[in-house]
């Protein structure tokens, strides 16, 4: 019998600020630039301490494999979050399905057949509420939809805090020549809008990007870019940037390899009730090639 997954840890990694915890959720394609008439990629999706290394839990995706059921701990049902919805957008803007999906102990895997020439976007977007409170000095938390809050969280709970959480995770793959249709923003939540094509990144060269929040420039926002393989380094090698008044920033890639880019923002302005604040986060896996 396979061991059960740590549902609570997986739920928290999606909702907590990315800079406040070690676990990172990510997708890594087997290749980001391909040629030929019958191209495929395999994608790993996981949550881990070290980037692109499997040692924590798989990233649960709707319709990809069958997750195991975790037993209740200490007489309580574990806090669960439904699997995230995976979107695979083809170069012409249509949605396509993943194939050969499987959930293992440490990672989720699936294949994508690249029938069209051009750039594909793989995205996972989540939106919901996270409530924290105290029950007889014991910390409690719940996550779900706004319509479910009243049935799960006491209205007069002590130290009640309700956060609207919006997260987006992406990676990009190109078969043949790069195209830009899939790079158009949805204008919902925090998003990356590449100025330099995300599959045209080379070591020693400078790439430009911009960040939007609900379609508007995400000004003065800190951006962290970490190269993969941090398990084998004494230092993370993190690159820190900040967006300008137009939400733009640039980075000169020091070496070739896989990188994880992330940013987040928290605000109390314009937050829809019953939330007290809104937290939006974005992350992407990017491959930088040798020149």
C-alpha cells in the first residue's frame, strides 16, 4: 500500500506567501524548445524544498491521475484543497488536454503532444479564501469558496482573518518558431507579460518582462529569480529585482539552466467581503539556453 500524502502541507504551500515558507510548487517540462513534426514533452509537477527535486509531495492537478486519500489525524479530517485546474493553451489559443497523467509519491507527471507549431502555455491558476482563527487558543484554518465560509468558520471566531488568495503558475514551450498568442494576459490576478519571449532566453543576455495585477502595472514589486539545482549549492544564487512604475524589470542570465521566477503582493484595498485582505502570487519555470 502506498503511503498517504500530506494534504495539509500541500494546501498550505498554495496559500501561504511564497517568501514565507520553504516549499515551492512548480512545473518543469522535459524541454522548452523543440523541432520536428512529432514533438512531445513530459512535465513533472511537484511541491518541494529544493527546486526541481522530488522530496515532498506531488502537485495535484484535476483530471491527472487519482490522488490517494489521507487518513484523519487525531480524530480530525485533514484540511484539503481540491486539485488545481491545469490549462494547456496551444499556439492558436485553443485548449488541449494532457495525456498519460499519473500521480506518484513525490510528483505528478503528464505528457503533451505538440501538434501545432508555435508557443504553448501551461498554467495552473487558483482562487479562493483562506481563513485562520483561534478556538480555545488552538489555531484553526480553513480554505475554500466564499459561499462555503459561513458553514465552516464561526462568524464570531477569535482572531478571525480571511484572506482572498489568487495564485498563478506557468511555464512555456515552443515547437518550431516562437509565437506570442498565448502570452496575452487574462487581466486576472498577478501575471507575467514577457517582452523578451520566454523561450528565447540565453546565458549572458538580458531579458525584459513586465508584471500586471488585474491588467494594470504591478509597480515597485519585488521579483525573485532562483536557478535550479540549489540542492547542490551552499548559496541559493537568488537574483532580486524590483518592477518600475510600468511594472517592468530585466534580468541578465548568469548561466544556462532552469530558473524559477516568483513574485507576490498583498493588499487591503478593494478587497471583496468577507475577505480582510488579498494575496496574489505568480511563479514560472523558465529555461535559459547556452548561447
